[in-house]
C-alpha cells in the first residue's frame, strides 16, 4: 500500500519542478545598457590654409580637461589654442601638407574632414654668374650641381653656398645622381646627331658611359640604376641600362625634354608639341611597364621634379614654377595646380631636396651674354 503514496509524491515534485522551469523561462531578460556616447567632429572652418592658419573644429564630447585634447593635420601635431566640450581651435603646423584632421579626445581618435594645405614659398638667391646654366641636381648631402652649356662645366654649390667648378663636360644638359654618388650628364658635343652620356664619380673623374641618338635634354635614374632620358629628337623617353644599353622606353612624346622619378616608381616627363606655344605642353606619367597617361596638359612644361609625396613641380619658360598634386582614386585622377611663383625670369632646371626645398635654374638671356643663377624656394 506504500507504492501509490510514493508515486503521488514523485508526480507532485515533478509538477513543481516543471512549473518552476516554466516560470523561469517565461521571465523577461534584462535590457542591454545603452552604448556610451562618443566624441565626433561635425565641421571645420576654414577647410584650406597655409601654416599658422587658425582652424575651428566643431563637434561634441571633446572633454573639458585642459590639455586633454590633441589635434593633428595630416598626422602632424598642431598647436591647440583653446578647447571646450564642443569647440576646438588649433594652429596649422608648418609644412603639414594635404590630409585629414584628426582629434584625440577622451581616449578616442576621431577622423575629421580633409584639410587642403596651401604651401607658400620664400625665394632667395643661392649662387649666380653661370654661363648658360641649364639643369640642376642634388646629391642628398646638401650639395647642388649645376650644368652649363656656355663654358661646358659642372659647378658644385656647397651647403654654405661656396661655389666651385667640379668637372668639365662639353655642352652639358641634363644631370642625375645614382645611389652610389655618381653623376650622369647628357652632353651635346655631337649636336644634333648624338648625345654622349658621361659618368662622373664622387671624386670628379669623368668617363664615357653611353651614346644615344639625337638630342637628349633631361635625365633621371631609378633605384635599379636605369637611366631615363628625354629624347627631344626622337620624341621619346629612352632607357639606358647600368650596362649602357640604350632603347626606346616610351614613344610618341612630342619634343620630350625633362624626366623625373616619383616615389611611386613611375617616370614623369614633360613634352611640348609646339615649342613656341605656352599651352602645348603636357606632363605624362609612364609606369615601369611603359604605359603612358596624361597628368596635365595645356601649359608650357620644361623642367620637372617630383618629391617623396609624388607632388610634381614643373618650370615654364614663361616665368612660372608650378606645383601639381596628383592623387588617384581608382581610375579617376584628381588634379590641383598651384602657381608657386612668377618671379623667376626663365626657369629651366629644377630639383627638390629631402626637406621639400626647391632649387631652380634661372637662365636669363640678353643680346650680349647668356647667364643665369640658382634660386631656392623654401616652403612654409
């Protein structure tokens, strides 16, 4: 007779457990807490300017702790003038360059709008009295080297401005340094039939390196030691290997003249389909495989240099030095042109050093003499 009682007790316990489980499952889970608010940038003003421009940054939750915020222009730390929870004012740092504004606040890094940096330049003379100065190169140690046709010389300008005649090369044009410190020079000693490429070692010893057909103006050298030559006669950019073997690298480039190597490994060149026109020039980009595309047209293009950020600088014999910022977005190329100065009479050769300073050969012609000087353009 005890069995039914035990069965009833087990059934009762089971029912209680089931009811408890049902009550537990049917309860409402606790709601997730809202995410904490984060700082944000809503607007900047102005959106363009040079160094020392005061920029206002509007947003939220920047914080109220003095010194708790940091502002950067293109990754460069700016001077913070004032700060509040919704408003920051900062001074654009020197040579900031184009790039995004970022703010570090309350442990967060916030990217803001793009700021267009307007670079200005101070002009100052470096050396003068050159007889038919043409091209200029820097060796990376602060020394400048100027080629002259009038007295067939390569002049060296030291960091302190001391001027010496470094080497003699007949009727020299374009110049370019390799990584070992050798200077390559295009000579018009057999004008207009051929161009001799000379090699000058760091000690100033001159030797013949290669011969190209026609008239070569500018030279540039890549990291592998290949020379690229603007062949004005053949309307091409020619390639000269470290062994001195010459070949056409890119053709159909009318009146090709100056060349430069960009930090992206591409070759940049200037052409002028009508040497007497101020609008027939073109700046082209040539990939390492030889594909040619137009960067800019409709201007007079003579000398060319490219800095580490792939900003292109060209000289125009109408007295201009022009900067071209080239940025690729997929297949669309956005261009920004800026006339740096019109205060150089006849700018020809141009080079840029690792600090961003530009050096321009100013080739001035008179009825009785051919002379020129070197001008430094310092960004600020």
